[in-house]
């Protein structure tokens, strides 16, 4: 999984500082190692595989049968034999299901496997939720003119979100940010998050400078220019 070095952080912080000289908007960057532990993924895969155990046994050709020598037995004896065989088969199936459940859960719990088997839609939802939580937690909604912009990256999922406060959203079409987000995600895919952040911050600053230019004597720095790095959720 990607990480940000001290040099990467310094590069991104310098880009934020330069960008905010051109606008009254506030750009705030948050990086999360991963937006969720996705604990349900191992359980879902393990449960699904365990439920398929009877089908797997049938496909493998395993079945319960009565040997030919049962023909000389009484009906009661045959009934008892069948009941015993069915009970043994059920117990064996339950034990196998339990073993498969545990084995699959352990395999899918491996971080790389869990990330690969977690649906993209779920990962996107968790990243968006974590980004929204950080927007509020870092007080981006409390800037004087409601001009805070959060750039949120979740490294484990290779996903990013941009949230603009209502002071910006009223004047800027959300599609305007697509180019910045494309530059950011491209940097993540290349394994160069610092370059992706720098490009995205510059493009965001271009948009903000056009609509929210700085005034000569009134451009306070309301939020820290540091990059916040969050541990895994």
C-alpha cells in the first residue's frame, strides 16, 4: 500500500501555501491509510463458501447409498442404517462447512486479499463517508465565507473525494472539479501521490482564484496548511 514520505508531505504543504496566496478559499488535505476495516468482507465470503458446501459435495459425487447386502435386512434395520448414514452425512457436512468458513475468513482477512474482494461500490461509499466525517471534524464548514475545500485521499482504496463548502458550491458546478480529481487519481495510480496532490491543488486554486480572488489586505489563513495523515479506520 502506498505511503507518503516526509518529502511528499512537504511538497504538498508547499503547494497548498502557494495556492492559498491566489484565493480566499481554504484548501485542506487529508490522507487516510484506509477508510474502513471492511470487517464484513471476510464474513460474507466465508459465509457464502460455507453455504455452498452441500453443492460442492454433490458436484464431487459424494452421496449416501445403501449397500446391496441390506437386501437381507428387515425394514427396521434398513431404516436405522439409513438414519445413521444420513446423520453421519449431515454431521460431516456441518463440520466441513465450519472448517471452510474459518479457512475462508482467515484467507480473506489478509489485507491485500480483503481489498481485492471488497466490492468497489462499498469501498466508494466508505471513502465518501470518511471524507464527509473529516470535513466536519476539521471545521471546514466554519470558515468565514464558507469557502473550504477538502481533498481527501484513501490510499488503501486508491480513491479520492473532493468536498467544497456551500459558499463555493453555490457558485461552482461540481463538474468543474473533475479535472483536479482526475489528476489526483492519476498520480495515485502512478505511485506518485505527491505529484497527484500538487496537480490537483493547483487546478483547484485556478478555479478558486477566478471566483474567490484574494483582497489586498484581507486574506487570512483560517486553516492549517499541514497534510493530515489518518491511521486505518
